[in-house]
C-alpha cells in the first residue's frame, strides 16, 4: 500500500535496525536503548551527513569498548 506523508523542508528520516539500541556496553554493560538513540539523533540531525556518521560511529564504538558487537547495526538517514 502507499502512504503520503506531509513534511516541511528540511526534514530528516531515520531508519534503523534494532542493532544500535540493543548493543551492550557502557559503564554497566547494559543495552544502549532506543531513548538514548533518539536523543542522540535529535542532537545531531542538523549537522552535515558525514559529521553525523562520524558522531554515530564514535558513539557506538565508545559504548561497546569492552563488549563485542551482538547484532548487525544499520542506520540510514534521508534528508528531504
């Protein structure tokens, strides 16, 4: 089926698997969690795409510094 979404420009659409928010790490070896990911995306959405990529990559690497990656991590953004 088709859906029409009204938006104002500029708008950012983020799509992601559960890999980022389900990744264990941090000081207590807990999951990253969706709330933290949403807050991070809200903090960086206005930055250039390459800078967002660099921030997200550093964030997840720092988060899982003492943990191994438990799942695939996919996060895509489209700016309209």
